[in-house]
C-alpha cells in the first residue's frame, strides 16, 4: 500500500472532525450549553478525531523516521480511544433521544428549583455557576432517563462491561505487547484474539439493540437515519478490527507495509462525515429564525409596512379567536409569555386535558420533570391551576391580559 495513501486516509477524518468542531462552536453559546446533541457530539467527534490524528502521527513517524516501535503509554492510549468511540456514541444517541434540555433557563431562574435560595446567589458567576448548571442538567437528565427502565439497566450493564474490557485491554497493551503490538506467548495471543472477538460481538449487539429500542423516539427521520448508519459503521469497524488484529502472535511487527489493505481510516472518516452532515443540518435549523427559541416573535404591527395614518385602518391579519387552531393558540401563548419549547409542548397537552402522568409518558420524561415544567408555566403565565391555564390559552387569542399570580405547586 502506498505510504501517502495511508497518511491521507487518516488526515481526512481529522479534517472532517475539525469541520464538526467549527459547526459546534459557531452555534450561539446558549445552544451549545442547552442542547445535549451538541455537547455529546463534541465528545464523540473528539474521540474519533484524536484517534485519527494518533494513527496519522504514528504512520508519519514510521514512514519518514523509519521508527515503528510504539511506547507502552501510546499503546494504552490507542486502546482507550478505541473503546471511547462506542461509549461516547451511546451518549450521543441519548442526546438525540432527549434532545434539547432547557437547562440555562432553569439555572438563570433558580427560584423555580429552590425557592429558599438567597437572592444574592442568583447572580453568582464563575466556576460555581458552571457547576450548578451541570448539576441541574445532570439531575434533569437522570430524571428523564429513569423513566425508561430499559435504558437504565442497559447503561448499567454497558458501563460495567466497558470497564472490564478496558482493564483487559490496558493490561495487554502495557504488559503483554512489545513495541510492535506483538504478543510473544501463544496462550496470551489466543486469549487476546478471543477478547477482541467477544468485544466486537457484544458491542455490535448492544449498539443494534439500543437503536432498535430507541428507533421510534428519535426527534426526526434525519436523526434516526444518522443513528442507524453510524451504528452500522461502528459494528463494521469492530469486526474489521478483529480481522485486522488476526496477525497478533504470528508476526513480530504489524506495520502498514505488511497489511495488504487498511480500512481503519475510512471507517473513521465515515463516522465523522456522518456526524458532520447531521450537525450541519442541525446548525441550519438552529440558525433559521422560525426554529430559534430566542428569536422574538414578530408583532402584528411590524409585519408589512407601516400604514398611512390618512388611510383607513386595515382589518386584522390574525384569524378570529374562534377560528384559530389549538396549535396557533399555544404558539401565541408561548410567544406572549416566553415559554420554552418543552413548556409549550406541555401546555398543549394540558389544553387537551392530559394528566401529568400521561404527559410524562407521551414526552418520555419523569413525573417530577413534568411538575417542574408545570410550575414554571404557572409562574410565567400567572395562573394557579390547570383550569386557569386552559382559560388563558383561549383568552390569549383575544388579547386579554391576565394579572400575575403567586407561585403554586403544579397539580397532579
């Protein structure tokens, strides 16, 4: 295999990873903090990109400096990065399932979480504020995940198995392999090959099982297809690694010169390209005015040109309240009282007469999370009960104002 072809196949995944970084950090700061998709993508892309750069540096050193030995620390780093890719991919899939979490707003309004906090702590900045945001988001994420027993048990088994495989891989890389990834003892070489095969089978089975369980819970068809293609790429990469390491214990050195074909770089490129395409579509959606949660809704007076004061006033462009759909009323309520996307969804379900438990089941979140959102909705809208909220939804379309009310706990 041509040496420069080997180098190119590892630099391309790194370039795709850097482009993904650019998309992530070009998004507004609030989106990066509030959207789990971007944060989990950052870890996943980092694992793939760092592994690509790691192989690129090793092969560059071997080609130009004629040095093929690899230190034990770098062998351990190689296997740790290899194991982190499927681990971070599952984190990203959870981010796809649970989507945007309105955490910055909760952190900015801590009275909704703890009414007894001192007002001076609300303006705290620095590391304390960042840590409090992380803790609030972590608690909210765990509350949502705990509503799905399959995911809870799956992650417990997955994490335990991942730690076991990590221990064995570090042991072999640090103590049983020489500088050329060669295992001299036949029994250890055979055990390593079985370990590699078992890891590939279990990882592929776990990734496919998780996707099958979550296939109906992805927020869009694009996310579902992206998750499927990336899962298949992960499975193919795992089994290719088993085939690629079949020489361990048989030859003293495994270098690019002795491999008839090396597909590792192309698998890494496929993973980063798929993520880049998905992030680009997410970036386009977040940049569009209609999907930007922070973009103010245009007022009726600002739509179109300013009317001539000498001309008769035109008829209102808004439909009559009795002709407005429920969705339009909820949108109007959300724009008037600055409700988040999740609060808008919950308000719509309340307007349909759904209970808190039914809302939790529909949105795949916990009951406590629903109550927390309901408390925020009541406070923002100035109502004390579901009946008042439903009345407000209908009255908001007629332009009636409602006086703010005291906070009250959400009804069950």
